[in-house]
């Protein structure tokens, strides 16, 4: 089961469990679509992997399988930094 982190690691934007704007890599680093595309060029700076849309967690599953509340914020992360 995915952690479903609550925010973008680059800009700290909130990303709800059902957000279609969330992107993840194979290590579940989490980014908003804008940062993934414009700041990071579609490549995770932590693992070098590609980013894909994060599957949304169905609202009726959140009670038994809540999304993570742990925010990871790495300000200044940009491709080439």
C-alpha cells in the first residue's frame, strides 16, 4: 500500500489523498505536477527515477487505510542544483 504523503517535497503544496496533481517515483518521493514537470524535469532528484501520477486513494478506504501525515519538504530542490 502506498504511503500517500500529504504534500509536495519541493514546494510543500498540500496534496490530498485523492489529488490528481500528485506525482511519485518508485521510492514514493512525492511531488506536485507543476514541480515534477517544471522544476525537476520529470526526474526524481532523490533516486534518479521517473515520476508517474500517484493513484488516488478512494475516500471509503481512508478510514481503515489513512494517508500519511508525514510532510517531507526539501526547499530549493531543482534539477541541476
